[in-house]
C-alpha cells in the first residue's frame, strides 16, 4: 500500500511544569500515561518516589498518589509504565534491576507496596535498565538495558505471563546485543503501531532503528528493516521514543540538543516517511533542559516531557554535575490539532 505523507498542523501549548518539593536534586527519568484516562506517572529516581498525577477537566493537574519508600520498596525507580489494561503499574529499579508490580484497587488507585517482585535473570552486574514498553496486547514487554558507552547493553523481549496473579513471570525469549554489530547504545524502545517490530533509539550513532519481530519464534531480527541517521534527522543523543496514539508519527527526545523531534511514520508499511523531522519542540519559545522521558495521552490531547535540568555528563555518559540551578521538572503540553 502506498502511503501519502500526511500534513499535520498542530501546536503544543504549555500547561504546567511539575517540580519536586525536596531540597536535593533527582533525575526525573520516565513519564507514562494511563491507557484510558488522563492520569500519568513519573519516576523521581533519587527521591525513591513515583508520583501519579491527574489532569482535570479544566486542564489543571493534581497529585493523586505518591508511591514512596519504605512501603513501595524502591531501589532507585528508573522507569514506570502502566499495563495496557491499566490494571497494573510496572516499575523497574536501577540499582537492583528487578521489576515491582503494583495492582490497581477498585477505586483506581495503586497498591502502596508491590504485589510481587520479578528479579532480573542475568548475573551481569553492569546492565542497567533504561527504556521499557508493553506490546499493545500486553503479551510482551521490551526492556533496554544500556546507559553508558563503556558498559554492556542488551535489549530483551520478555513474554508476560500471569500478570494478574500473585506470581507473574517475565520470560526472556529474545534479545539484541553488541554482538549483533549494533554500534550505538540503545536507550528508548517502542513497539511499532502494528506490533510487528521494535523501534529503538541509539545514542552515539544518533540513530533510530526498526527491528522486525518473528512472532512464531518470538525472536527479534538483529538486521534492521530501516535505520535513519545523519544531520538531516536532527537527532542528538536520543533518549526516549513515543508514538502518537493513531500511529501516524512518533516523537524522540534529544538530550544533547534540548529538543523533541517529530517524524512521520507509515504504519501500513512499518517505515519512517523520510528522515527529516516535521516539527521540533524546544528553543527559545519552549526551552527544554536535557529532555528525557516522553509520552502522549491516550486521546492525543496531552504530551509530557521529563527533564534532567542543567546536568553535565562526561564522555562515557556518567553524571558528573547537577548544575547550579534546579531545573529538573516534568513539562505538560496540550496538543492542539
């Protein structure tokens, strides 16, 4: 099927910025929207907290729940996502690399302590979790373990079993590694709109890759269906990737450029339509400070970005300085189409 590039005319109207009320800084790593209501969750990694925020009818935002230690049993929560049915919150910890599962109660809040914990199955201690996403049907989970240029990395596809039970399982069934001759460091991951591939961001090479999945074998093909890279893409240390709910385009956060770039996507043929972004968010009008996690609301009305602030990294990607000004925050935008 021939896909004609759509013409998307929309703008991002800043609504609010959310900051931590603690006196010491934290990395705000991830943001994720609930699959069927305007509720989003945010990880405050160094504060050992995950906040849940509701967007009200008048576009105001209120904190409705804060999961935190000691009951939450966090070990530097890195990424938090809702299950596709909205019944569970899954959080992966940076330090221990294990997964905490928090079920929702009948009122829609989430249990303050984990229903279960799933340990990381590999013994290698240098792997650290970063991007994470469920397949649209909830049957699979993809996780990127890769943060530093001098550390090992791996992208793992897990099969999800018994998430509603007291003993859920994430069963590893395929992976991508450095041995696949992939030169970048993976950071963000998303399932393509048709659930046939993983779309992965790579730092160092400043590229995006589409990797087909053989569902009969539950395996990831290490040879990308398509890659985009180079100056035209305006990618710069890409971190997270998120598709619009209709699958017509995707967004990528560029931490070294302080921008979020948007690309048309052919969801029928599972390819990027060209390599030039049709929109860039950032700059003087909407300044961003090391954008990291990004996510669209289920109805496309809102878009959220987490920002690290004025942090400094060394050549290998390690945090060396927080900066003199506290600018870590979550920025929420209303999308006007």
